């Protein structure tokens, strides 16, 4: 994605600048693969599967490499965030962990 940390991750993993194509928000990476405008697509597994299965390209097999990196996800809230919302989020995440 254009301007995302994913670009820096690819650079750090040894990809050359000419191998990296930054796509803008709204561009469909599955369609770009189908049109052969890109050779590969670097994104999260769940996101890739969601986009692929909604695309016309789904008639082709999606081949995936082993994960290149793993990341932690964070939820953040402003300093004046509603305490009830914070409690609800904490409880929902605790349910996911179990």
C-alpha cells in the first residue's frame, strides 16, 4: 500500500525498489494480478483471502508463500475516550483470546 509500513518491510527483507509497486487505496490487487500488472501482492493472509474470494480472479488458484513477517495489532483511543467503550473493547478482546 502506498505510504504504508509494508513498503519498508519489503525493503528490509531485501526487495529491490524496482520490485516494489505501491498501490493506492481503492486499487484492487487481485485485479492487478489478473491483468499481470503486478507479480505478487504483500498483505495480511486474512485480507488477501477476503479480497481474492470477492474478485473475479477467484477462478484461478491463489498461491501464497509462507508468512514473511508477523505483526502485532493495537487498538488506540484518545486520552478522553469513553471509559465504557474502553471496558467493552477490553472485554471483547479478552473473549477473542479464549
